């Protein structure tokens, strides 16, 4: 043990210093984000945030006075005064650059609003994107009064989309985006307006180096297209930054589950591989060092332009240039300082790049590796007694990068990869080799086609292994866990812990201590993969996934998911609130995106038993679901069942029965009326989940004698006017109605007619847009509805007074106070005055006496 301790300390890394320019970069970043938020509030018509602005100005002025007085008292710039001055300068620089960018964008956009129909000339600045109504491209206008403006140009299907870098002329009328979050996201990328072109002419490649690079890239993309399938899509994405076939594909989702999104997007790691090859070749020659550095900088700059100027690659390129200049000038190399300078430079030129997810992930990962990478590698190496140096260094770097990027990864993707360390060891090394081989093959193909194709196919074989390994790892149980957005307090605590680690710099005192620490990390990882225990009673939870449906039925460890919402990330964030890791059955009611669009989000974060589809599909439809199904398990097979009326199964102590569709349902009914309608029955209550079933489906259920009382009804079709019918409500006679609906949705759901119909029948209405997740807890003597958050009675369509739903729940087993206790089974007209008086009593008439009858 003593020998281990001595060896560990002798190899212990020194604590890296943090240069003052780092604090300047951090304050510039914060200032740019704050100014954009203020600017957008003004632009969207919500007025100037005077309180925030005045508070910041006062704080800045007070800090400036304190710094000045300390400087005057000390007579020199001591460390504290220097740090304070840098922070104040950085904030002012960030706010100024961001405010000027906002003013420039606003002037350009306002000017474009009056442009009208005209002919435009511009350069395509990104690869075209496919859409449901045709492709779209981003064009930077050249010449004329609108020079420099950026338009998002939508093309009809009859017009072929031009390649990245091409000069085009087109006819269109620009239109400003709405001042909502979608328009805000577009503004952050620099887009001034959108335009639908009715005529577009591809002029050709521009002159100069940029045009030559883009022309070569287009040819190289065509030469790499000989590799088909996932391997080909990955090759074009990682080698040349062409993500058209990769975006949204199965391999893209696999890499996201494994925490390897940086591999499928051109980033600093790609640039490092390419420049590393150039340096390795240069060492075999006698070229002077200065010219080698110039060559590396030229290659890095060209490759950055070639792959589409991704901000993460631009950051790496700027760092490389700064390092090359320092090396040439004989200045000591400092990675943290180069990173900070690159951030300041990029933010000064493009202030709103601070909102680019890839850019932020790149900065946090590199900063973490520069500061804590050696310390983490030391701990892992000590745990393995100094063996497997390269492997332990890679493992330590992976853990550090994952920890430092955790807040952004969780908030963006809604999951945390537990398989990332293994994936970095298995997938990343061959992917880096494939980048070099593929790029060499693309270059050789222009000189010697047979030789180039041979090299390209070799790269394709490597990437075939990479995609298969990624798919296998992503489908392993517990590859990732769904996680909700981290609370700001937790992020602050994590930052303080990292600051403490840097200040104390705890090196392992021996192999035993390092092994205990590594074992603790493994135990925490396994615990996260297993997840918490399920509820002790049957529970039906309507998840708040926006404008869509996702409903969990649980009893202990048994779980059924009905629909998956519209978005994979939103579904993962919703599942994180439940801790679900295993789903025995996934029921997809019908083939609409707001019910099945989030299906891909189950890959890696939940183990699936079987999938149920409506019998009316008969093997057709659900194309996206069928394509994603093989990725849900390592063996690539998940049972698909076609469900029809009469089918039943159990979820713990609950019995689930299919009420619709029938096997003989008419062929001409709409997609909504093919929805699977489920009856979930427990010992004391009945819940009906209707999907989007409309009049035809409800009539079919009634014709078969299955339209009977339910205690709780999930209102069909998000409460639309053509969803719930009067005869359906009369047949189900629910006490509580749950509406799954998105806040401010474009459809006006739920409709006032449906809400009025429910309220006049004495039904309590619960909405996910107002209440969040809605949970029905089925007890031995009834059920209760519990909401995730409180709301005010002033909200429209709500029937109850202000209630803290976490502390007080409405019981469907309506109770009457008698001699100090509650008697169950009484009509709701006899509710205690706490529930009957005030606005709650005036909001609706009491339900009919027959409404309180119970079944079971």
C-alpha cells in the first residue's frame, strides 16, 4: 500500500492554473446571453425589462466603484481588483456586442418586410433540408440594398435543391417570422426572414478558394455515396459534414443515446484527427517547423470551411491558430487561455453563437478536459495500478467531459448516457480512423477512381462495424436513463463542487482509495440504470408532453405506456419524472405524429416487452414505428400485436380491455376513429383511455354494448369540438375528465363546446396545460386525482378554486362528513363546505344523483 501511495504521488498531475482571460470569456458569454434576452423582450412587444436592466446597471456601477477604490487604495492592480475589472469589461463587451447584433438584425429584418416580390441573388450557406412540402435552403443575399441579409428559402418539390456553396437567383417575397420562440431560434442563427420561391436558377460555383472547396466537397459527397445505408450516411456526416441522410436517422439516435453526438457532427475532435495526420506526415520530412504550422493552419481552415463552418469546428480552428501563433512567437502554450481567446473572438464576431448547443458542448467539454482531465486519468490509472495507460486516460476523459456537459445534455436531449464510457472505448477509435481513411479516399477518387473507391470502401467497412456496435450498445438495457432538466440550484452546487476539487486538487493516496471511488461511480451508475421502485397501488398518469398523448399505467414494476407524444426529447423528460426503466407494453392508438412522434425516444432509456397497434392497420401504416422497433432491444426483435375489441391483458392488479377498434370496422373510417380505446379496470374504479376516437368509434363502441360507466375519462382528441359526443358522455358518465393538451396550441384545444358539455354534466375537468402531469391513484376504496402543480381559478375552463394539488387531492369516492368521519359513496352534492363553497360551488351545478353510482 505504501508503494502504491508513493507511486501515485510521484505521477500525480499538477493543478493547472486558470488564466485571467478565462474570467473575461465567461463574463462576455453571460453578457451576450443577457442582452439577447432583453433585446428579444423589446422586439416581441413586451416592453423593456427595466427592473432587470436597472438592477444590472446598479450592480455593475457599484462593482466598478469598488474595483476603482481598491485599485486607488492598493496603488496597484492586485489579483482581486484585476479579476473584478476583467469581469466588468467582459460584461460590458458581451452586452454591447449582443445589443449591436440585435439592432443590426432588426434593421435588416424591418427593411426586408417592405421588399415585396423581386429577384434575389445569393449564396447557399448550408446543406438543404428536406421537409414535408419540399426542400428549404439558407441563402445569404449578395448585392443590392439587402446585401448580407439571410433568407430561409422554401422550394416547391418541382425544384431541385442547390448544394452548399452554390450561387442562386430566385424570385420570392420575404416574410418576417412570428415573434415567438420559433422565430427567436431562427433569429439566433442569423436568419432575417423566410421566403417561398416560385422560380430558382442555379448559377454555379462562386470564384475563389471558397468556391473551389465547395465544388470539391460536392464531388466528394457524390463519390462517398457509393457506400449505402447507415454506414454511408455516417461517412458523409463525419467526413464532410453532410448530415442530410444522417439527421433523424436510427444511427443518429444511437449515437445520441450513447452520448457520442460529437462524433456524428464535425467538431474539434475531427479537426484534431485531420491535423494530427498532417503533423505526422510533416515529421517525416525536413520542412521547417514554422512552415509546418502554416500548413496545419491552412488545412484546418480549409477543412472547417469544407464541412460547413460548424461553430464547434470554428472554435477548434481558432484555438489551433492561436496555438500556432504562440508557438511561432515562442510564447508558452496555454490551452485554457487559447480556449478563452477563441470564445471571445467568436462571440465578438457572432454574439448569438452563445445559444448554439454544439458550440456550448464543445467549450464545456474542452474546458473540463483541460482543467480536470489529468486528475481524472490519475484516479482511474491508480485504480488499475498504472496499467492500461491509454485506456484509463480515455475513460477518465470521458467521465470528465460527461460531467461538465451534463446540464446542457440533459436539458437538450432529456437523457443521460450510462454507456458512454464503454462506447468511447469501442466506437470512437475506429470512427476516428474512418474519418482519415474516408477523407483520403475522397481525395484519391479525384485522381484515381479505382484506388479512391478501394479506400472509400475500406472506410465503409470500418463504419459498418461502428454503426453495428453503436446499435448494439444503444439497445442494451440501461444504456441511458431519461432525465428532466436540472434545477438551477443543482447546477450551482455542481459548479461549487468542481471549484472545490480544483482548489483542493485531491490526488489518490493509493490504489485502494481509487478503487473504492471507481466502485462508487459504478454503483451509482447501476442504481441509475435500475431506477426507483414503482407505485404500491395502480396508478394512471397522463403525462404533460405538450400537444399530444402519453399515458402510463403502472402497478409496482408492471408498466404500460399508451402513446408517446410528438417529440422524443419531451417524452424522455416526462418519463424521467416517473423513473420508469422497463415498459411491458407500448400501445400506439393510431398513426398520427402527436401520438407516435416520440416513439424513438424510448430507445436506450426503456426496455420494451411488446407493442400494440390497432387491428385496422393490418400491417400497413406506422412506418416510422416499424423502422425504429428493431433498435429497442439488443436482439433486434420486439413483438407486434394487432389489437381489436375484446382483447385483454393485465398490468399488475389492473385489467386492460380493448373496446375499439373492432375487427369488422368499416374501411372508410378516418384515422382518428381507428384509435385503440382502452378500459382500465381496478377493484374499485374504471378509467377509459380514448386516444382520438371520434363519433364513428364511439358509435361502434355503443353498438357493441361496451359504452358503459367510467369513473375517469381521458377526453378524446384533446378536447376538440369533434371529439367527445353527447351520447358518448351520457354512456360513460364520468366524474372526472382529463384533457391532454399543449399550452397555446394552434388548434384551439380544448374547444369551449367540449368544456361546456363536460361542465354542464357536472364533470370535473383537468388539463395538462394548466395542471401538468395528472395522476389517478387507485386505492382499495376508490381513486383520487393528483396534479403536479397548483393553478388559479382565474384560468379559463377551470372549475375549482385555488388549490395546492400536491397537498390536497379531490377524491372521486365522494365523501360526506358525518360524526367526525367521511362516509364513502355519497353524491358530490354532499361534499364538505371546503369543496362546495365559494367559486367552486358557483362554477358548475352539482352532478346528478345517478352520477355517484359505483362499479366493482
